């Protein structure tokens, strides 16, 4: 069954530990959830959603929990479906929760476990995003190689016979392979306990690489690269949209830095 992780809200993004306003209130043997989520991947297509909601406002980030909400639960609905720049095959939409009642046992983990759950999901998500970035960059490289070998400059020479084109293709191939093999390594068992920064680092490398490679591909095709006659304009749009997908780059880099420096994860301690 397809699932979705519902974290982002209209009033916040990377600072969700401070801005989460969706509320889950215990009522007997159930939690009643009210609020909304935005930019949720697979919205409408997924059968199950992990919804992040605040259960105890007095506890700050420690009072945020996660709940399993099935698609057909009364009070749960899909709002505005976004018309995106790229990644249009991945429906992204708003979730609306209006007195959405779920059994108490639908809480994922314990109350306040959402940081642990979010970080675990973030690592998996980053590895998947890195793989997607490598895949679309590889597609752009393959399309470009085909084009430059067929595009005649002065017969019988093609673009493939020009030194600068050969060098650019080499740079693109090195970038794709480097990101591919780093991502392979990032999903191997970690060498020590604790959160592994490698999937997060792989996402940064691969998503930046995809923008660079698809941009170079469009340049090599010239004006044709900007037309819908070739798929490169789509790959470029997909790369940019994937780059913007959560977790935010600044947040990922902050988390990596904390892991490498041994600084506790989560918001800074209060003075």
C-alpha cells in the first residue's frame, strides 16, 4: 500500500518543531485531529498517511506526535492539488483534517516520538531523492549523447567530434557516476550507532549534480534543449523541483553538521 508522510503546514517548513499547529486532542479511546498540511507527496493516491500533530503544546517539540490516518477516515480530505514546475507525476496536495477521529492505538510510537520518526523518515527520503536525482541526470546524459552523435555540424562531422562537447559529456558522466556510487554507499549499514549522515549527504550531492547535469544537457542541445520536442526541459524542471523538495537543504546541512560535531539534534537548548 502506498503511504505518505504529512509534516509541512501553511505556517512553517523547516522550523516545524516551533510552528506545527495541527492539533490532536485525546477524547476517550480516540484522538481528534484538526488542522491542515501542505505540499504532501502522493496526496490522494496514498492509502495511509502519517500525520504529525501537536498533542501537548506545553511540552514544545516534545509535545508533537505522529498518527496513522487512513484515507477513508471521516474528517480527512484532499484540498488543493498543486500545479508544479516539475515532478508532475508525483501528485502534491493539501490535506484537510476536520474533527478527524482516529483510535488511540494509531499513535505511531509514543507521545513526543515525532523527532525520532521524522529523522528516520528523513534518512530514507533523502536516499530515495538521491536515487531519483541520479536517474533523471542519467536520462539527460543518455539523451544528450544520442543528440550530439546525430547532430551534423559540417558533414560528416557531428557535435560528438568537437573537443568541448566531448569534455562536457565527460564531466556530466563523472558527476552522475560519483553521485550514483556515493548513494549506493550511503544505504549500507552504518559503521557506528546513531543517525547516519551519509543518506543526507548523498541527497545534497545528487540533487546539486542533477541541476548541473541537466543544465549542461540543455546547453549542448542549444535552442532545441528549450523546446518540448526533447525531454531535457522536463528533466531540468524535475531536477529543480526535486532540489526544492523537503527536507530543506539548509536543514539537512545543519543536521549533518550536528552529527559530525556531536551536537545534539533538535532545537538549540534554552538558556
